[in-house]
């Protein structure tokens, strides 16, 4: 039932979300290497970016509906500066979209794919935990990736794959019903002008607080869904501070 709620809310949000597609595998620069892994019966493309001054913290990064190498690319290359290693995961790899806009405007036409995406996110967590030096693992999702992150992170405390969640432009997606089963979570919103507006994020934040789950909310007023320039820099900085507090 929870997955059905997620799919309905995600579909409504994606009708307005950015449709920028990632295309081929990008270049990430110094400190980053390909780190593909097996999950859900196939090989998933991924890139591992290590922190110059590691603290044992690492996160799986999940892109938006447009696919790999959108805002996720900036998250992946920036968080290591704060000491957090990142694993950018092309979770569409095993469920390729039919067009060049990823799953934007899919309007719920990815029901059978969602469980695969969650399985891949869980597989990415296992991949990081098996990597030397990666002691504490969290997840960062943007837009559709935020919905996948919430579904993957939910569970009994001792069995959760992720110790913390950061969701950029992430609606409640029905997750408020299971807020007490989520790890510490920070939600970041571009306000009323975000394609997934603040009004769709607040129910989850309130549910987390009511369930006494450590939670934070960062709002960039009149922001964009794509988190450009200063908005993105501030958002990533707030996410990093929260993650460093709980990934230890």
C-alpha cells in the first residue's frame, strides 16, 4: 500500500519536474572512479568519489526523473569537499526509459520499475558498506530520487540500509504514514516555486517531528527545482552538515 501511495504522489510531481536528461556516462574528475556493481539481476553503472579528508561517512546519490548526470552530478562532486564520499548510481540502468526525457512526465508509468529502483538503492548501500573506509552510509535523493531514497531507507532501526537521508525537492510521497520507521532526515525545498512545492514537503517533515525522528527542513525562498548556483551551494552545505552529524 505504501508503494502505491508513493507512486501516485511521485507521478503527480513529475508532471511538472525538470526533464533534463543525463545521456551518456559523464566525467567526474579527479578523485572519482567507476565503481559499477551487481544488483537486481544486472550491472548498474556508478561512480565513486572519495573525500580528500575522509571521516568514514559516505552516501548513495540518486538522480531525478531526467536521469543520470543532472543535479546529482553536482551533489556527487561537492559533498566530498565536506569529507563525505559519494556513490552516484544510474538506477535507471536496468529499466531504460522509452524517450529522451527519462521518466519525467511518466505520470505513474513506472510502477513495475519502482521496486527495482529501491532494490538498486539497497544494493548501492551494500556496495558502500563493503568498501574499505566507508563506515557510515546514508542516501541523498533529488526529486524522484528522493522518493526512491525514502522507500529504500524505511525499516526497523537495526535493519535499515541507510543511517540518514537528505532529500532535495522531495515531497511527502505518502511517506508520512511510515515516518517513525525512517532514519534521521533532512528535507530541502525551493519553496513555493519549486516544481515539488514546499506544501508537498511539509507533511513529511511534520510527521517526522511528531514521530520524534531527528529531522531538519531547509527552504530556499523562490527557488528552482534544479537547485542552480547559490541555491545549490547552500542546499548542499546544509545537507552536508546534517549528514555529518548523523553519519558517525
